[in-house]
């Protein structure tokens, strides 16, 4: 009896394996094009006569914050061989349920062109308001840069900052804002870290 | 069992969405737009046909004691394949279906067809039943999806979860009313036949 069950397990696993291997390239391509579409939405203000270039792995100097990884996958936004801005991944482990992955688009002057959460498992109806599909909360950062407010204000109101958290959910917006703030603070300190010369 | 009964059962008289009321979770959650409804419906048909066919194929090899684990293994494997295929063929649909695509594995419609029919009948009958039940489910999904999408532009409630329950209730009522109507009509025609066929067999014939 047991060996039969094992046999069926093995057969179905092999079957799934074959489908997995044969669809893997198509899935990778589809993911990549979905990613590019998301990048287009994000960097829209910069894209009037620019295009999204090839992503480059860039080693970060100094002590970089936990919201960034090194080497960092930096996607440049280029117009006539000039870099108009960059898109970088930002992430945090301080969320309520697993990592929150974000994308941040900055222009040449380190001003935020776009900021989105692209992957999260926060509580539906509470923490998931960080998702641009649910509310406009995440769009309030557009146009800001680290220097546009005093450093202490880069926090939720509960922590003495200027950004509202949601009723019933503090951990999620705090995690997002802290990740954004430490990323901007680091880039303020190392303006050339991402390879754009202002 | 004849083919006509199987087809009629799946599409109308034993429709999974309107009569058996199976697989309500995806039915109600995913019917908010027509596109989602079509995507999930096709994925469910795919899994249902293949699971019925393969369970029927191996029915003599599976002892009763390990029947359920084997069925679940097969359904889970097929659902994973469906998920991979949707990802490869239409990624935006994969994103909008989200958790409901892998949750096909828990759709009780699929396991109930395996238990009720596929483990006893031939491959051909089981495949046909899978197709009939799957298409029946698909039609209810798109009817519900279309109805809700149509109503939601004027009535926001239709797009929300309560709207799903109310719309499904209306469809179930419509289905019952139509079934009753067909039955009554059938009876009256039978009665008419009956009166016409009545002939005198005794007494004097002039």
C-alpha cells in the first residue's frame, strides 16, 4: 500500500517537474515584461523622452542600510546617453507578515519620481493600504526628496513624523517609511552611490 | 449511463454552480469581472477534465485505503500545472487571479466528481462528465461575472461581496423557475397526449 502511494507521489512529481522545466523560460520572460511595465508606471514623470535602460549590478560604498542590498540592481532611465534617473529595489523585514518589496524611482536630483510596493503579504483591509491598487497612500511621497523636510519628520505621526499611518495598522506604514527614509538618508550621504552624476 | 444524461446533468439539472452549489468560494470571489471569470473557469475545466480522466485511468490500481491521498495528489499536480501554464501564457491574468488559481485544488467540485463518478466509470465517460461539469461551472461563472460587471457601473453593491451572494441567489431562483416551467409544460403536454389517446374499447360500435 505504502509503496503504491510513494509510486504515485513520484509519478506526479515527475509530471509537475516536466511542466515546470518546459514552462520556465516563458514564465521568466512574462515576469520580466510585467516588471518592465511596472517600471514604466513608476518612472512615468521621467520618461517623456527617455527610456528604461538595462539593469546594472552596482556595489554600494560605505555602510548601506538594511533596506538595500549590495550589489544593487540599478535600472537606469536614459535619454541620449544621459542618465535621467534610476529605479532601485528597496525592501524591509519590519512588516507585519514577511518581507515587503518596493521599487523606488529617483531623478537626477534624488527627488522621488515614483514609489510603489510590488510584493507584500500584509493584512488585507488593514496593512495592504500601502498597495497603490488599494489607496493613494504611497503616492504622497512623489516629488519629495530627503532634504525637503527635516530628518525627524521622515516617520509616521505616532513616531513624531509627518506621515499618517492607517487606523488599526501602524507596523506596516512604519516599516515602509523607515525603509524609504534610511534609503534616502544613505543616498543623501553618498550621492554617487548609484552611478548618476548630478 | 448515457451521454445525454451526463451532458444534461453537468449543464443543467445537476449544475455544479446552481444546483449542487459546489465550489462557491472561487465562484463568488472571482466573479467580480468577466475576464477573471473566464480565466478561472477555463483553468477549472482544464483541471476537472484531466483529473477525471486520469483518476478513471488508474482506478483499478488504487486500493480504497489510499484512494483519497492519491486523488488529492493528482488534483494538486494538475492544479500546479495549470498555474504554471497560466503564468507562461497570460501573466496579467495570473496576477489578477492571485490565490484563487492554486486554490482550485480545494474546489470541492473536483474531488466530488472524482469520488462520485470517475473512480467507477470508464475513461471516456469520466472525461465527458469532467467536461460537462466543468463547462456548467464555467457558464455560471461567466453569467455571474457578466451580470456583476454589468450592474456594478450603476449599482456599486454588485461589485462587492454581498453583491456576489445576491446575484448568485437570483441565478439559482431563475434556474429553479425555468426547471419548474419546463416540468409543468411537459406534464400538460403529457396529459393532452393522454386525453387524445383515450378510445372506447367496450360497448357497441355503430
